[in-house]
């Protein structure tokens, strides 16, 4: 079942029914259909520090073209990587979240370093965020 806040189904949230003029069951059916068809996706933005991840880092990778797809798809499966995209001069960029600098080092040494086609890696830890998509909790 599609959920809104926590485990509350959208159909149990009266504001959606009221705003649309539809019954809660109708709202739920429409939302379920939209999600099934891929027209509705939910993303959650949260402050990683609330879960003990105190180090956000941008990683720029230069990858041999023959290995770009494999490396990109591999990064997409890593829990530490929140975002990865093919781009510009460094042909692959990723954002990662780590608990400590040691965790970042281990990640580069054990998970990225052994991948075929990696020519170079640059990292830039985030020293201070000045804006997030959603406000941080107090």
C-alpha cells in the first residue's frame, strides 16, 4: 500500500479526499494506479547526520569509456551512493554519504578502486551545507 507520512495510507489522510472531492478509497485507487504505472514516485530527503552519517562527499571519476556503463551501474547499487550521473570532464560524478573519513577511504580502496576502467578519482567532502531540499529537523 502506498504510504504518505509514516505508515498512514494516503486514503486515510482526509486532506487529499477533501482537496480532490473524491472518496478516500477512490483517492487510494488512483494513487495506486499512478504508482503502478510509474507516473508517481516518492523520494524522501533527510539529513544524513540524523542517522550518524557525518560526511557527505562528491566523487568525480574518470572512467575508460568501455567501462562507463558497468561502473555507473555498479555505483547505483552501492548504499553509500545517493546520486550518480554521467557528466562532463570527469565522466562520472557521484554523491556519497559516510560516517567517517575512514569509511570514505575504505569505500574508495575496497569498492571503487578495484572496478575495471577507473583512471582517476577526485573527492570533495562537503564542509558545510547551506541549503537542503527539505528543512532539517531541529
